[in-house]
């Protein structure tokens, strides 16, 4: 073998250096995705802080007790925007009825028709869950009136729940 063991060692070291450079290059090209925002529990007053009124603050709204970050839809939900009335609260009834009437901007679904409930499910899945990140849940969905944990709440039992999507 021309050059003997020294040449072989030199060649091996050159290959290792090339592999190390390639590995470093690959790491720079394939950066890991940023960690998702942790899911949290929102009281009504906490959720109200994210109503799109303050510049630079995220914009949140809840539908069916699930809190979505709708900041990317600022042109629809931001200050002065057409659907700003829906943000900073659980607007489940308003979404179901396609209403911005202040009395419909509530979590209460009592008395909704089957058609309105179907519309709610469709919009919840096809718009909100498909388009906006979930950042938490309203406390009403997980806690009892006295603030104690709702022992019957099991995320996996919720309609359309997917651990991959929601946690």
C-alpha cells in the first residue's frame, strides 16, 4: 500500500473531518421546531386580558371551552376588526348562531337547535382546530362551580379530542 499506515490514518482523519463538517451543516439546516406553548387553564378574567385591545398582546378566544390563539387572524379578531367581539371570552353560542349579539357571546349552549349545534361542531373542527393553536381550556370546562376539579372531565372523552392536537 503506497504511503503505508500513516497515509491510511491521514485518509481516515480526513473522512472523519468531512463527516463532522457534514453533520454540523445538517444541524444548521434542520433546526428543531420551537417548543409549543404549554396548555393552561383560563378563568374568565384571565381570558379577558387577551381581547386584542393591547398592541403586541396575543389574541385568544374560546369555543367549547377550548382556548385558541387567533393572533394570526388579527385582521379578523384584532382591535376594531369585524369579529373582535368574539375574543377574550368563550363565545361558543355566538359561533354556533353566527351572531355577534352581546347576549350570544357566552359559553352557554342551552336551547340551541340541532342545526346550530352541527354548525358549531363544523366550525370548531374545520376553522378553529384546523387553523389556530390551542393554548388552554377555560376553567369552566375542567372545574366545578366551587372550583374543585371536575372528576368527570377526561380530555380523551371530549368530542373531537386528540392528544396530538390538544396537548
